[in-house]
C-alpha cells in the first residue's frame, strides 16, 4: 500500500511527444482512473508508473522514494494487462504462484495465499487448468488473482475489461469495486470507458493529448467540468455544446436571442462562447418561457428514460433526456427551457467561466 | 449500457472498413492506371495467350476423357513421374542390389544372395567394439557418426539458441548480424569445407597466425581428436544460421506482454529464460533437435572434403563408408553398400517420422 507522486512526466518517442508534463499525486488506498480518448497517453502513463517505459523527463516517486530509474521488476507493483498476458504454459496455480516464487516466499505461504485469492475470485476449481482452457472472464480473474496474491504496493489495471463481452464487463466491474472495498490498496485503472471511470473511481484523471485536463471526484467532473474537453467527454449522451455569444451588457445570447437571467459578465462582452447544458437539464415548457423551440428528429424510448434528438434554428442541435416514457414523435415541435442552475459557459479558449447566476448546488 | 455502446462503436468500423475495402478495389483499380501498365506487358500477354491457345484444346480433351474430379491427378502426373524415376525407382534398385552379390553392374547379372549382405554387415563380436566386427569399417563409420551426431547436436542447439537469443534483443545492427549468421547457410558445404581446410591445414592460415605469435604448428588433421573437433565445428558454423532462423521465429512468436508480465512479477533474467522463454520455445527446439539429428546422421560432404575421413578412419562417417565401398574402392561392392544404405535409410525414416510427429504436435 503506497502513495504515488508524478512530477512533470514527459515521454517522447522520437519527435512525437506522448506525455507533455504530467503532475499528479495519488494518495494511499485511492482508486484512481485515467480516462481519455485513444492516443491520449493514458496507457503510456500507466506503463511509466509500472516501469515498463522509461521517461524522457520528470520523476516518479512511490512512498517518497524516487523510482524513476528503478526497473519494473524492482518497483513492487502489480499490473493486470488488457490481454491478461497469462503464462500459457503454466497452470492457473503456477501463474499466481510465479511472482511469489520470484520473491522467495516459502512454499506453504505461497499455497495459502494462492488458495485465498482463488477462493476470493471463484477460481478454486480451475487451479490445475491452463489458461487456454479458461473462458475470457476466468482468464481475467486469473490475471487479477496474479496481482492480488503479491500484495503489491499499487495495483495497475490497463483496460482490463475491454476484452470481455458487455454482460461480463458489467459483472466484473462490480467485482472490481467489491475487491477494492475488500482489500483496499492503491489502484490505478486505465480505461476509455467513462462508465467504468464514473463507477469505479475515487478520483478521475481526464487525459487528452498527453496532458491532464482535469482531476477530481467523478461527480465533480460531471457537475463542474473545467473545460470543454471534459464537458464533452464525461457524461453520456454528451453534454449539449451550443455556440453562443455575450452581448454588450454581459448577457448570454443564443441564436441571437438573449437568454434571460444568464450573465457571464461584461469582461466576455462580444466574445463567442460555448453554452453547455446536459441532456437532462433541458426540459419541456410552455411556449412563452421557452429558451428555444426545436423539432424532434429522433426519439429513443428506453422505457425508464427517453432521449430526444432535436434541431432548431441556426443549426441548433439538442439532445434531451426526459424521465419515463414520453408521448413525443418525430417531427413534433417542442418549446424547451434550460435549467438555469445547471448551465456551463466556456470561453473561446475552452475554459469554464463562472455564470452570473444564483449559486450552484454544493459541489 | 453506455459501456457496450462505446465499445461497439470503436471496434465495428474497423472491421467494416476492411470488408468494404476488399471487394470494390479489384474493380476500380485497373481503370485509371491500366493503360500504361498493359502496354508494358503487352508482349507477355501475347505470349501467355499463345500458350493458353496451345494447351487449352488438349487439356479440354483430357478433361472430357477423365472427368473434372480426376483432373488434379493429371496435373500431379508430371511431377509424380520425375519423383518415381529419381526416387522410388532408385530405392527399388537399391533394395535389389542389397540382396544380390558379385561385382556385376546390371541386376540381371547379379546372383541372388538373400540377407547375406546384411548378415555380413551385422556380424560382430560385440556391437560396442567396431574392431570385433567382420566389416569393421562400417561399424567404425557408425561409431564416428554417432559421436559426431551427439557433439554436433549439442553444439548446434546451444550455439543457435544463444545466437537466436542475442539476435532477438534490441541490439544495434541487428539486421546486419542476422544476415551474417545466415550467410554460411547460403554456401555450398564443399566451399565451406575448402575454406576451413585452407585455414586449418598444415601450412594454413591458423598455423601461420600461431607461428607468428611464437607458437608451434598444430597438425589438426593428423590428430583424431582435433579432426573430429573441427569436423563438428565446421558443420556447426555452416548450418547454425538455418536453425538460428527457426529459433528466432519461435522467439518472436512469444508475445511481448508475457515478458512484461514477468517483469512486473519481478522475474530475474535467468529465471525468465528457464521458466518462460525455453518452455514457450520448446516446440521449436524439438523441431530443431530432430532436424539437426537427421542432417548429422546424413553428414558427408563437408567432413569428407575437410578431412577425407582421416586421419585413418577417425572421421569416416557412414555415408562416406557407403560411397567408398560402392564407388571408390578398387573392388566396387555395390551389394554391401546398398545394404548399408538400406539400414541408414531405415534409421532416417524413423527420425523423419519423429520429426513429423513433433511438427504436427506443434501445429496442434
């Protein structure tokens, strides 16, 4: 169990900079998820922590000790690979025992630890099998078992669920959450799936283009994205990002009309900004109080909730989430209103700007 | 819900694109660039068409005659004929020679002697002591071949394994070194033997170096031990590139992430070699072992050119014995040589079955 400190981590492959200065500290026992689109550097960052990649600049500190130049085998971390990377010629038991043998742990102790992990992961009946004779989910559990028998300082997970089918992925996600609750331990988890990130993480690190966009608790990122990228990345369906303006007195204008009661401030006057509003914060309303009027292009009825995809004047595209089942059809014209307390405004550089509103619900 | 949503979105387009890509391409690609290409290949096209016109009518006639289902055999026939004339027929003739006696060349003039040639070859006081055998040269050849095979197998596997392990690492100039190790394989064994003969003979390069350095000349081809050593050495030098290549292919087939997992597991290099690399390479190693075994039992040309079988009979291998008995001795004893060939053939047949078994098991 240990904390981790990253300072100004840089990684270049020749002329290509993959990590452009990453600073991050992770507390002991924390479950941190790195999330971001493909190629954002999240896997590389994990491999840098693991010691499988050397850094071009910066320092990695584990428990106050600088391990930047320490090889992976001496860092005492455990990793679950996307491909599982089980030893194909060894039984499940030997796969889990291998690292302990390397550490010179006594045979009875190895046996006890392997059996305890196997019981925890429901692998006891498969200990004598080779990985080739296991299903995807079982292999996944062996890979996790191989990590937990070692009682490592930090667990590293590299997209561990991406090779599982949808149902198994949801089940394994729950098991991982339960596992963290049971054994504790610092865990760093890489995924491109924001649902995994939202459900598993104590803290999410959103990466984009080799930089950290925002770090925070899942709901903080959801409620208060620091910039356009995070706003668009976290949440599904995506937040509606609408081109907007600010008039001379500092009030927000959408499609040329002032949005009553939203005043980003006079310092943004005349600038093009982006208005962000999540699908669930758009509601149907009576025509007089409408912020916009849209025509429904597509309706997705999911039973418990309904998604409307609609468009309005001046290329306005809106996704609307409504509770329950709604009697709306394609082509219907709807007046909609945005929940004033839940709006986001981003300036031309993509940074979130405070809104001149009544204070938002506590973060 | 969103999890599968996203995943399906990332994986499907790739597969989709591939599938779509393949079918329209052959249709669209000839159109824009076809004209100049076609002009350049026009003579070949005319030649090809002429050939087609020449062979098409008779082949059609044959097809009408035998039916479409039997056409593959028609195509196999030419090769089968060559194979029969140059492989199966000689094997048959060889067996006939091995059960007849005398010095006559034509089987029709040779008296039938049954198993006498074999009996003569196998007549020994003790099989462990070649000198007690009636045909002691044959057994000397067997003993030499055995000795050669054992040493060569060990050395070949060790050196090619070491070379493959080194060449599999990210070293500088790796491509160059891979080529260098493979180069001797391209040479004729006779050329290899001649090169090393010039180096090792009494007034050869190595002795020149030794005397310049103040040492004494060593007569490598006069000492039986040295002669056998250099036979093995030259043979390993000449062929190890081939086996290195097989092992290198095997090493590269081991996924990188398994090594990364081993690294995360804190595995020391030696233990990685013994517990990860060698077990995963084992199917390839078995194939190499059996291939080396087969080749070394058959060894002839490089050793014969290098040492001539000497000193005395110290490096005379079975194949050389067969060659000498049949063609090089003053009395050409075809029958005895044929019998020895059949025995050697049986051993090789067994080894080949072994190799097929291992190859098949590796594929399974």
